[in-house]
């Protein structure tokens, strides 16, 4: 009785506490340090005597630590004297302001002055409330690496004089795109692990979904936020069917669709409706493609013509060779392998995806469907050599061997 | 991460107390839901009507028997739920503590198992 889990409270409160403290002190790095000190104190003192209001305790303690730090600084620089002399600032959080402050926190954590790795680490730490250990585990990097990234990021933000604010209207779109891209990087790490021997890491993907939901609640009028959320929900809905019991990947065509998470699909489709208000952006288009799959009972019953159109639209708003390759796959399903092979060969001729195992994977599949088996086999073997994920590599070799 | 259902359990007394301060309770509940939405953990929530207006379908006999609610011997009545998508059981418990509830009521915290945790039929598995 009476035990309070520090980590659980911190997960719920971290963004609000760091946001409020940054507003209070004007110093993001100091706010984050003070909040971490409060967590460290809670880990020591709560098991002995649990506070009746754990969230309030964390906020008050972090605030005290922030004031201590300012006092130390004042002694050195004789600044902030007024602030430090008046620690009786209202503890009540104004709900309207705190929402803007949490939003500002997301924008600061994803600021363009930071490296991509730093943005990811900082966002998970200050907005998501994850510890360095948890972030290290999520991205399969050593704990000191994460700590160094966060320390450096805070210095960079201070040195660049990044203001703690929701960006002005003129910059808003571009800065929001940066936030969305950080969340998508986190999601992708969970949905197609770039390293390690596991195909999926749902815990990592979950963090991205959670952050995307927060962002959607705070920026409800931004269609692409809902587009990203829809894309994440609809993609994660397929997780239960994406791996076989032995951990090997199961391709979309072979997935047992009864195992898809239909409540996640429903949430994804609802988010997609909100994303579609004024024409779809890149995330909304990708979500629409995921929705076309999610709404089909089988590969055969999938509306491939619609998917081709969506890939064409995506290729216009966010051109990329990966989109072209996916369009080729959709064209193969809608119109047969020959026109699809032409798209892939064009990609190869222009060398737009050098070294990617995906190009020979798709080319191999198309050649196999055209009955050109020896060529297909050579392509799949090439794909296996280029593929870094062990699980996927063995699937490719298996397919190549079946073409003998 | 896991889904947890926070199940509200009340008695006749807590239900009466709830109705006495229903406006305030509705407002605090809306605030609680808003907090969970902004924390990115909200999935669903529903509150149920007066148990006296419900019926019970009883499978004790050969065929189901329908009787008017409430529930005979049952002391604690299911009044509604919140479905949350959280990182841990501890976090679900922490949210449960914040649910606006009248004194004397209880909240049961139950996990929704993942698809692959549901026990497979031992007869069919292992044969293929």
C-alpha cells in the first residue's frame, strides 16, 4: 500500500514539467537538468514515504532544483536576481499555456540545428519521458552515447539561442514537418528495425504513436499530423500478422488478415478522415495506401488501381526512388509484371537506388512472374547479398532456391 | 506497451453519491479524458446507464434466461470503463488513481492481452 512508481508518474508528467520549467526559467537545458534531479530524488525518497500528490511533488521539487541552479548562477553572474529572490511563483499550471508549452517543447526538441540522432534522443527523453537507458535500448546504442547526444543537444540549443516558443506562422509548416519526420523516424525504427535480429520492435513504434497522438491533440488543425498518426496506426495494425512464430517476416500477401488489429485500423481510418480535410500530404497519401490494404480482405480483393493512383500522387508531392519502386509493385498487381518491370529498369538505368536490396528483390519477383526464372534467381541472390536484415535475407535465399 | 481497461465498480451507495454531484463529476471526467488524450494514451471510454434499466441474461440453465437488472446478489456494479494504451501496468495504475471517482467506489485495472498471448488450441497447434 502506498507505493508509487516513479517511472510511471514521470512518463505521464515529464513533458508538462519540463515545459513549465522551461517557461519559468527561460532555459531549456536547466529545466531538463532540474527535472532529472527531481526524478533522482523521487527514486530515493518515494519508497520510504510516498507523496500524496506525486505529480505535484515532482513539479515542486524540480522547480526548487531549478531555483537552486539559478541561485548558483546568480552568485557567478549576478543575473536572474529578481527571479531567484521570488520563488513564490504560482505553482498552478494554466492548462491553456501548458499545452502551448508542451508543443513548444516538441518544436525545440526537433529543432533543425540538431542532428537527426539528437532530435530523436531529445524528443524521447523530454517529451516521451524515457530514460537514457530506455532510449539506448530502443535504438541499440550504448547508454553513454545517448547521454552524450542529449548533453550536446542541450548545449547546441543554448548556443544557437533557440527560443522556447511555438514557431511563428511563417515557419510553422516547415518546423512541423521536422517534428513529424522525427516521429516517423522513431516509428520506422520500430516497424522495420534497421539493425538487430528482430524484424519488429513494437515498443519503439508505440512511443512514436503516443507522441503522434499528443501532437494531434495539440495541433488538431494540421492535416499532416493526422496523416502521420493514421499511417502509424494502420501500419502497426499489421504487426501481429507480420512475423511468424519463429520471428521470420510474413509478407503482406501471406499474412493472416484475421490477426490484424482492427481497433487500430479503425483509429487509423478515423485519423485519415481528419487528414483528408484539404487534400492529402505525403503522410496522408501513405496512410491512404495503408488504408487500401487494411480495408481489403485479401491481396486479390485489394484495390490496386487506387493504390497506383495514390503512389503517382505521392511521387508528385514527395518524389523518391523508393516511391517509384513501390509504384512498380502496385502496377504489377494492377496491370501485370511487364509494365512494372519497365519502371524498375528505368530506376536501375538512372541508378537512383544504388546498393539497395529492394530493387533486385522486386526485379527478381517480376522476372519470376514473367517466367524468366534463371534471371529471377540471380536477382534474388543479389538481393540476399545486399540485405542487412538476417530474417529478410533468409526469405530471399529461400525464394531463389525455389526457382531452381 | 499494453492496453489496459480501467473498470469502474460502484455500489448502490456510490451510485447515489455520484448522481448527487453529477455535474461536477462530468466536468472532472471530461478533464481526465482530455488529459489522457493529450498524453497519447486514450483509446476509448464509456459510462453505463442505471443498472436498474439493464437486464441479465443468465446461462445457468439449458437455455439463457433473461431477467430484469440489477444483478441479484452482486454488490459491486460495473459502471463504465476507460481503455488506455500505456507503457506499463504501473502507468495504468497511476492513471487509475487520477480517475474522478466518488468515495467508496473501486477501479479494477485489467490488461488486454496481445493477440499472440491468447492461448492457442493445443489440439490443432503442433499438428501442422
